[in-house]
């Protein structure tokens, strides 16, 4: 009685194996080359330049809105779950942040993000810079220079400020 392999006669098993080998010989090299090419391309970082430009523009627009006390733009550029940390340790949510900027005693005259860097990981971006501002605090002129880390998240195609933490230099 012929030997059975995987429930098939040895002749059937041999025919099936030969068919697989023929298929592998025919397409195997192409599959390996394609896999190698895809692997090599996966090692190169994606070009994030357009997103970096959009994020830099979002930072500039946010700071312009702070100077102009533009509530609509501040609302549009910030995530609903915003956490906004000041160098003093004060933490604000979105409504508190917008209320303070639009109606508070602190009036920004200029804001400059110096030495800015932007890095992106998926739908999250980290922005670091030195936050330099001339402002009025209850009518008194102040100059501020602090470090700043901002986290943006891409939501429905738009980069929104999710978190911000300032720190003393």
C-alpha cells in the first residue's frame, strides 16, 4: 500500500509539491525583489515638509490670534481637550485659555517663536521654541523670554494645538 502524506497518496503529494516549486521558481524571485524594495523604502523617513510648513503656519496664526485677541481663530486652532501650561505652573483648559487671551489683563503686543524646531510622528507634532513676547500686564510693559513645547494633533486634516507647556529658561 502506498504511503500517505497529509491524507494524500505520495504521488498526489509529490505532484502538488512540484506545482508549488514551479510556481515559486516562476514568481519567487519577483516576490523577494519586491519585498526587498519595499523594506528599503520603509527605512527612509517620509517627507514631512508640507506638514511642517502647515504646523509652522498654525503656530504663526495662533500667535497672531493671541496678539489680535481673535477668539474665532483661537477656537479653530485649538483642540477641544487642550491643556495649556504656563511657566508659572498655571494650567488652563480650552475655554480658560481663550477667555484669558481674549478678555484677560495680559495684552500681547508681539510674539516671536525663536529657534523653532518641528518634529512629526504620525498625526502628532512636537514644536519647540523660545517664546519671546513684548506685552502689557495690567497696563505695565513686560518682556518675556521662556521655553515652550507645543504638541499639535492632526484632526480631520487640520493641525490643532493639543498641549502647550512653557518653562523658565
